[in-house]
C-alpha cells in the first residue's frame, strides 16, 4: 500500500542537505524540478504507490513557484511516472506504466545508481534490435550512410569514448545504422537506443577507465556493412553488444 514520504534529495544531501532546486527561468526551472523528482522516483526514493508531498508543501520546500512545480508534474505525468487526482494527490504509478525508453527517463535512471536488472533489460533490447538493424543496413545503406558512419568512427578515435564528444560520435554511429535500415518503425527507437548507448558507456567509466577499447568492435560492424555482408554485420553487432554488457556489468560489480 502506498504511503506519503517526505521528499528527499540525494544530490542536495551531498551538497549540504539543501533540497532547493537550482534557479533558472521558465522552462529550465520546471525541467530542473522534473529532473529532481524523476531521479528520486527512478532511484527508488519514491516507490510505486507513494504519494508525493502536496503542491504547496513541495513548492515551499523546493523554493519554487507552484506553477513551476505543476509544470514539472505534467512532465512526469506525460512520461507515465505519476498520476494526479483531485483530493488524492500525486501518486507514483507502477513501474510497468513508466516510459523507460524515453531518453530523459533513461538519463534519470543513470543519474543515480541504476538497477543491474534494468541495465540487462536495456542490453537485451539492444541485442534484439541492433544486430537486425546492422543486417538491414548492410543491405540498404547508401554512400551517405557510409560517410556518416565513417566520420563517426573517426571522431570516436579522435576524442575517445572517455569524452562527451567521443560518446556523441558513438551515438551518431549507432543512429546512422538505424537510419540506414530505411525502416520507419526501427527509426522510432533511434533516440532510445542512442540514449542507452550513451548512458551505459558513461556509467561504466565512473569508477575507472574502460576495461578495453571498444572501437575495434565498431570497426568490424562498419566493415561488414560497407561490404554488404548482412550476416557478418549482424554477428559483429551482436558481439559488440554482448561485450558492452560484460564491460558494464563488470563496472557495476555484477
């Protein structure tokens, strides 16, 4: 049975216990509130069924306007995290209702310490989608697709995956493969796959450097796609995803 919980903020505690949200104009402010609450929900500070503090109390605690708080709740509602009802308040919905593939929700999940099972779920999704995408890309890619992949690989080598520029290039590489499938249904997943690639890569470097260089794995995928070898492209992508999971699980101690 859900119960009221006082709001808490791990980040605020680390910074001296303040629960206030960083000030910012309009959209930026309610985005910061949504990030704070979303992170708290994804980290388990609020469990499904829990009722958030009332609008007035929360706005005072966070030192924000009630309208900014309401806009933040609308963001969480749109992502399936909470539901607001008159007199009943704002309640955290069951996890099955959460839009876990929303790039922003993925970011909230990795803002704290992500659940190892959720990380495995993401890699299972990637293992289903990305080898199939690589297979189609090998059959349907054109010169522009190949150029984008090649440029992304060059940027990954130049910047390394330890930098934001390198991770952005990594996202570009995986996105280019999905684009090359010419499959609109797969393209819907591009933002989610890109976010999953980014956050898992960033996460596994928090405590230590990458255990190995994954760029050669990407090169093998690229070479197979350029050669038009669908089976080899799918196999190489499957290996890439499996090795990435091993690296991430190792970083999590799982």
